[in-house]
């Protein structure tokens, strides 16, 4: 397995956090592309250091988001944005090293956040229609 830091995905995640998730400290979230994964259905994963290890080594919570290249790269841009939103939604407001579960991070909520993102970036269909873009 090979992990490569992705400045492009990092910038996109930081923009999304600025607009949708201001509780996320983007200096402690890093985005990587992985190559060589044998997973078949997974597109991305969010990783963290467990609470005990945080205390052991004396660091606050950090999150790593892994985008599995062979699955993620094939997606259209809107779907890539939704995947980034989905993974960021797993990070709780406490930012303590835990995860929000799929009862909160579900397709309906991701779609709602995606529409909010589009409206805040003037990319929504309604905005485009209004301004005839």
C-alpha cells in the first residue's frame, strides 16, 4: 500500500470545511490518495489516532482521510465532492479523535450538505439558472 499526500484534495477539503464545518481544525486533517488497496467497495476512509495513543504521545486529535485511487479517481467531480463531504462529516464537533456514525453520515445528510456547499459557492442549479451561467 502506498499513501501519497494530495495538495489538491487537501485544498478542496479545506474549502469545504471553511464553508460547512468550521469546527474542523484543518491543520490537523490531512488528505492522502492510496494506491494498491485490494478493497472492492470502499472509496474513502477516515482514520484517527485513538484516545489512548493521543494521551500516550501527548498530541491532540488528528485525522487522515484516505481516498482510494482506483475507486475515487473514476468518479465525476460532484461525486468526489460528496465523498469528501461524507468523510468530513465523520469528524465530530468535539474534534477529540472519535467518529460520527452512519446514522448521521447518511446519503440524505450528505446530499443536504452538498446542496448547501453548492449554494455557498454559487454553483447551485438555481443560481446558474438565475444568472444564466
